C-alpha cells in the first residue's frame, strides 16, 4: 500500500518545493523554455512540476503519467 503525499505546513521539504514551483511559473522561466523551443510552454511546466514532485518524494513516475 502506498502512503499519500500530504503537504504539511512548515515542513522544510514542502517549503523548498513551493519555492521551486514558484520559480517555474515566472515569466523568465517561460521565456527560457520558449527560447530553447520547448513548446507548449505551459504543458512543459506541468511536466516539470510532476517530475520535480516525484523526485522530491522518491515516487515512481509511471503511475503519475497515466
């Protein structure tokens, strides 16, 4: 059985993850992705969020991609 990933306010991992996600949503990040011809930008950002979340909490990507 897998345990759910539940955000806990004040947890250092979640705070760092929120900062990273905030950086992903900045205009500069979107411009950088577009500069490297990674389009559609919004979808790429969503994929990056999933990959970072899975890496942070040592989750497998396979169930997340379904």
